């Protein structure tokens, strides 16, 4: 039996490092900056990436480490020799392996933050003169990369309207290398048809990259629709409790190889401690996501019927413009609800000031419900024209629905709206 044949929940729980001689049930922390070598040949071969640590492996066989029986559900392929934790670390490797299994990816690399994953993925694959075609609605910091920093290296970006996917091919040039999108988008919760994007990318020989942060591997697996690389900010729902920062990119092994080589030299690696936390968090991801989504749908339904709310966007509301697409590619609707308060920016400010239970924060995907005003926080670097172009109006509020008693969350939103 291989991990690929197991259920997603089982993969999230039982994919772990082989036990040491101490027979621990929970994987230990490997808080070490470096690793030792047996001899000169082991050191040479390891840096040449010719072989794993053969001498240490000699004690490993079908029965596990040092003859200790190994459960078949805890198989963990040894991909490389650990040399330095900037390159790889047992805790980081376990976390990446879990995400790869859950996403159906060939390989991956973990980063210190979600934005480190975004930047390093693009920087590793792009050269001066290359062009990106991106969905217009992307996270504010990603937009800043595209418009402020990449142009310094002669890398340009064209944006397509997320509500007009039929126009995507109009933006593709001879030097276009990457097609990029978030789905659902941040913060307006628009949905992109991943199958359509996959067909376009294949037709034009583009690298298709999808930010899957809002959906997580439990709700949506972009690779099955032809996506080459999937990016997550593990800081969000993967951690789920607002504790640590992290990011990960998984997908085609040849592309991950380039990202790995770039990252081992530039240093955005995930710390072993954060990797350990995130790997343990994945064990509860399915049950947490189920409750998040159940609560979010109830909050969305409440908001949709409130007289002071102009509009609501939630992927599994039938009123969502891309409802049918969402149902096709997502298992659940996610935990993010976006809504427009009547009265514009002043009403939005009054609403935030009256919130009592929910947190005012720029984070999302926490056990605690969070309300955010994108126009003044996460997307404040955009001009008003740029915000309106991606459906971020002055009165738009993003709610990251947590795991509290959902009626308590609804009551807080209700009193703030009134």
C-alpha cells in the first residue's frame, strides 16, 4: 500500500518521517542548522547530489530504521541527503511531502512566508524580457511585485478581467511565459475556471501557476485541471490558528527543481519549527475546513438577507456569478465571505468600529473570525482606479469566518451593521 492510495485525511495524518531508535509516536523537532557526514566521500557525494546518505541508510531496510517495524501508512520516501537546513530539513521535507500528496504534485519546496513562495517561484522561472499574464484580482503584495519590482528586471505583466476569461488569449504575447491567477481571488472571492486556464496554458505552452490559498488542498486540487504549479500561504488555513508564517509551492518536478536551486542560494527557506507546526496542523485540516465552510455559508446567507448589505459574494451561494464553476472544481465554498456595505467608506468604518467579537486583522484562515477592510489595509497600495478594476470598492468588507459558535459571529455582524 502506498500513500497515494490512501484517503486525504489519512495522508494528512499518517505521512510522516520514519521513527528514530526512540520509537516516538509524534515526529520530533529537528532544530539543527546543519547535518554531519560520515566521511569525505559521503560529503562529496552529498554536495554532488549523487546519492542519499548511504551509510546511514544501510541500517534501513524493509523493516524500517535500525530494524524497527514501520507501519505501511507511514512510508516517507527519502528524496535527498540533508546538508543544511537552508536546503532541506526533515521537518520541512515532511510538510512538503504531505502537501504534495494532498495536491497530487510531483515535488515541492517550502518557504518562510507565502509571499516568499510567490516571489521565489516567479524569480526562479523568469528571465529579463519575459512577460506574465495575470488575473487582475490578486493579493496586494503580489500586485506590487508585478508593477514595482519586476519591471526593474524588464519583466512585464498584463492583467485580464477575472469576469472576462474569454479575453485572456488577447493578452498573450510571444514572450509570455507564465499564466497566473488566484481562485478564489483575494479579497473579492471571484472564481476562475481552472479547466479553461489549463487548456489555454497548454495551447500556448505557458506555465500555469495558481494561488490555492483560499481553497486549501482539501477543497480544491488545481493540478487535476492542468495547473503546473500551486502556491499556498501556509500562514492561513493550513496553520489555521494564527501562530506561524509559512509558504509552499508544489507541482511539476522540473519546475520545482529550478525553484529549489534558486531558493537554496537566496535563502527564503521555512524554519524547522514552523514546518513542524504546519505539518501537525495538516492533521486537522479536513475537520477544520468542514466547520469553517459550514459556518461561512450560514454567515453568507445571513448577510445576503440584511437590508444594509448591498451585495454578498460566497462561492457556494447560488447568487455568486461563478457558482456553477465553483461547484465543478471546489468541494466546499471556503471560509471567506466578501460583502458590500451600503453607504460606502464611512459606513465601512463605522461597521469596523462597532465590531466586538470578531477580530480586526489583515490575516485570514484563523480559528477566530476576522473582518478586514481591504481598501484601507491589504490593498491600500493600489490606486482607487486599480481597486475598482478588481471589484474592491470603498465599502467592501472581507470576513474570514472562524470556528466560533456561528450564531455568535452572526450576532456580532448584525449589531455592527445596525
